[in-house]
């Protein structure tokens, strides 16, 4: 059929255009699962016996014939039934024929949703699914889209955060929308009754959830503590932190230092510095001391080096994930702490 964007899928569902076959794939499981729920809700809207018209099957646990049999059943007191099929990468080659036959002639009264973390497009089954289904890929969101999603999510929670605070949350949390949603829910609750999320809230809650200070890694770098910086980096990576997220955090803190240094050089009072460079109160004096002793030209060189590492990771220079990005980060940490 066709490959849609997420936005196009929402538009099709809003217009009540429901297809018999969907393929939702990609690593961004929160948005992918939300899409599967939305398809089911629209397909079963108005159905009185939803529990009897909705089923899920993992091909890691059951035979594909059970899933096909469920899809071929007539709905009970409803116009449609919905069948979710996951882990179809576990499908035995001997059973592929049965699934391919169903894809060629799907039941008109069923909506079958195939869900997968990834898709091996070299396989015949994958190619057939892409051709037969309305397909949507849910790749990890870039930082800009994550920030936009977070802004919309906060509106639903009746909370808000300024742009700098929002991007700091994204930098700390990484590319997982599920993790981002959990952190935003926690921050919005902590911000009651006013609903305004501050950098102090982020430092107290998001930082604590990772059991590391927001600025610990940068603190080691500025102090030229290579062993401490590498130890913190490895702890973060072993804790499944995304390399690009860590790089964004490092870059954010160096940009803060550069801006604070510029403001202090022009004689701005510290109240104005922290109005433009939000900072947890407990860290302000240490931050000012660091900014005073840091050379502006050296800061510019380090920021340039961080940007080069970002490009190297995104273009897989030095190797693919996970080894390549990790090596690039370790090399950067060694250079910044020298």
C-alpha cells in the first residue's frame, strides 16, 4: 500500500479511513504503541463488546495460525475486530506461506496491526508487509522534535517550562519518548500548583533519577580530572545513556560557560547572568568561579571540538553503534580534560 508519516497516519484516522493491514515498526516504542492503540480505538469506536473483538499475539509464544484464525473470525456485534501481531521476526520459515496468503487476501472485517522493533527489509516477508500494509516507521526523534513533543505533552499536563529548561530535560533524558514522558509527568507533578518547571526542579528530580549530577561530567572536564571524567562517562554509558544525549549535555554546559564568561567580561551583575543562564542555586557560586578562571578562546576551541565529535558520531566516522560513538566520546573526554 503506502508508507505514511506519523502525522499522515493521524490524519487518516481522524478522517475515519481505516485500512485492513498496518505495519508499525521502529525503535521509538512509545509513539509506536500509541499509534497501535489509536488505530484500535478508531477501528472499534462504538463497538459494544470490545473485549471480544480485540486480540494480541506474539509469534515468539504462539503459532501464526492462531493469529490468522483470530483475524478471520467475524466480529461479535461490531463492524470490525482488531488483531495485533508482534515479534513476527520470530516467524518460522515453514509458516511464512500462511501469513503471506492472508496478506494477499485480508479479511474485510478485521484490522490487523503488525508491530516490530525493527524490520529486516531484505526478507521476502518484510517486503510483502511493506507492500500490503499501511506502514509507518517510528525512528528515534531528533532533539528538535523531542523538544516539540515535550512542549505539547506539558500542555496536556497543564505545565510549562522555558526553552532552555526544556532542552536541558531532553539532553538529560535522551531519545526515549517513554522515558521523557515519565520524567515530564514527574516534573509536572512537582511543579504543582503553579505548573512552572524550573532548572532547580530538573536538577533535583531528573538528575537524581540518573544518580548523577547534571554537571558532574563537565565539572571533571573543567577541573582537568581525566580519570573522573572517564569514570563518569563510562557509568553513564553503562546506564544506557545515549551518546548523542551526553554530547548535547556537554555542549550545553560549555555554551553556558561561554555565555556567562561573555556577560561577566562586559560587567553584567551575577543576577543578570543567572537570568540569562539558568542555574540551580546550589551550583551558582561554583559555576561563577569556573567561568572566571576559564579562557574564552579555550572555550571556543572546546565547543568546536564537541561539534566535530557530534558530526563524527552522526556520520558513523570511526565505527557504527555502539562501539563507534563510545570511542568518539572517550577520545573527546581525553582531549577536553587535557
